C-alpha cells in the first residue's frame, strides 16, 4: 500500500531511526500501539508531525495491517521508506488522493477538499481543514485557509498562502511569494527573488536563492537562507494580557505579545551561516536549532 509518513528532521520517529531506500520489519501491527504507522492521505501527517519541524516521505506498507477509525492512518508490519517530498509534492499527492476518492463536484470548502489551477493566471483556494491548494501556472495564486492546510504555487510570479495553524506554504517559481500566517506554520520560497514569510507563533521561513528574502515575524519564529539571501527577524516581549475575568490569555495569542524590534541580516556564510536557522532575541541575532531552540556555545 502506498502511504505517506512524517519524521523528525533526522529521519527518526518515536526514537526509531529510519533510512531512505531501506525496508524495516516488525512482528505485529496495531494502530497507536505497535508497528510502522503512516497515512494514506498526505496532509493527515500534519496531525502527527507539523511542517515547521518535520520531513515527509512516501512509503510502501505491506504485511499485516491495521487501520485507524479516526483518519487515514494505517499501521503495518513492513515498511519501505521512499523519496522525501517537498510541501509542493505533498500538495500534489493530496490533490491526487482526494480526486481519486471523492466526488469531484464537491466544493473545496469541505474537510479534505481540493483545489487546483494549472493554467497561467489561475487562482486556487481550499478553505476547509486539511485542504490542499495548488497553482502550477505562471502568475498563479494558491491559498489554503483551513487548519493544517497545504498551499503550493510552482509557476513564476506565483503567490502561495497558508493561513491556518500548522499550515505549509511553498512558492517554487521565480519571483514567487510564500506566506504561512498560522502558528507552527512553514513557509518556503525556492525561486529567484522569492519572498518567504512566517508570521505565526514558532513559524519557520526559508529561502534557497541568494536573491530571496525570508521573514520570521511571529514570536519565536525563525528564518534561514542560502549565502547571499536576506533574513528579517523580529523580537517580541510577553505582555501578559488578561481576559475580562482576570485569567491570562493563551500565550499563543498574538495579543499576548508586543513587538520590541526587528533586524535584517545577510547570510554571509561566516557570521550568519548558510542553511541555519536564526531568531532575534533581546535585540541579538541568535543561532537556533531546527526546532527553534537556542544553540549553546
């Protein structure tokens, strides 16, 4: 069975080390207990591994299997780890899965809905939870506004936006713009002159072209880029806003934080390393891990 699996950045899952291209076997498969777990629907992986801190691979399941009643999670005694998928790849797989399983006349505002625009100047939008939106033509616009949605714009001058929590946004064409505004969102711009922005709590923003800009504007948001790219990092202070009943607001709520400053730096390969995440903390540019934790000197 073809499925999709999320991992930590080092390709581990619950302490078990995997390796791309390798096969693994266990004696028993029981969902949420033992065996190798994966999801038939790609975006269900976000429920277990958020896109800001994880990697995702296509896998092949075989042997004895057990299926979850909650979503498309499947457990098997045998698994083969296939190729790693980008966010754009996950979106495509999600759309392919949805189109093969549901009525294509259904609206894109439904849970697990799909939307796709493949021509130039196309616009695509998925508003339901776990929705997948993709615009593959030049000047296309793609938007996923539901919880754990994925949005991808692969053509030149494309715009991609994921506004729900745990959303993933990717712009792969030249002059593309990618934005993840929800908490724990992941935003990536890989083309020339691309702009990537993560504005939610603990968001991750990245660019892979020297003409690109990565913006980390939410509290504890982080950004990274290749040599020559610019990073814009924000600094926030917790102000402890209270509700009318006297209780403190959820620390994830943006109104609980006050912007105290921001800095822009260039990835020079020395002071600011390539492909390394940074945050702005108390006015200083600080190197952090893939999970946003401060790197101890």
